[in-house]
């Protein structure tokens, strides 16, 4: 396998990971910023106040987007397995 093919596979892997993880990480970032603004405005410095909403949002998004995320990962993995015979020569 040439370096260009390995870099292409690595590029596809990184983009797939970013696309799959992006929605959850973005939502957690937005919730974290909103909670931080609320904490600054109300001067409530409770540590669990930041974790519980993030956990709830991530669980809800995993339930909603889980099948799509698995589908994207399976599609990438299937492409890799179909690529194996062409790597022999």
C-alpha cells in the first residue's frame, strides 16, 4: 500500500470521526456555555449543575442520532473491508 492510499484512508477516517462526533460535541458545547452564562448571572457555583445537563443532552442525542452514527461507522468499515483485496498487489 502506498503512502498516498494510506493518507487517503486516514483522511476518510478523520472526517468520518468528525462527522459522527460533531453533533454531540457541538450540543454539549452549547449547553456548557449556556449553563456557564446562567452560573455567572446568578452567581451559583454548583459543580453538578454543569455535568447533569450535559449528560442529559448527550444521552438524548445518542438516542436520537445513534442509528445514524452507527450507519456512518458501518458504511466506513464496510468500505475498508471491501478495500482489503485491492491492497494485496
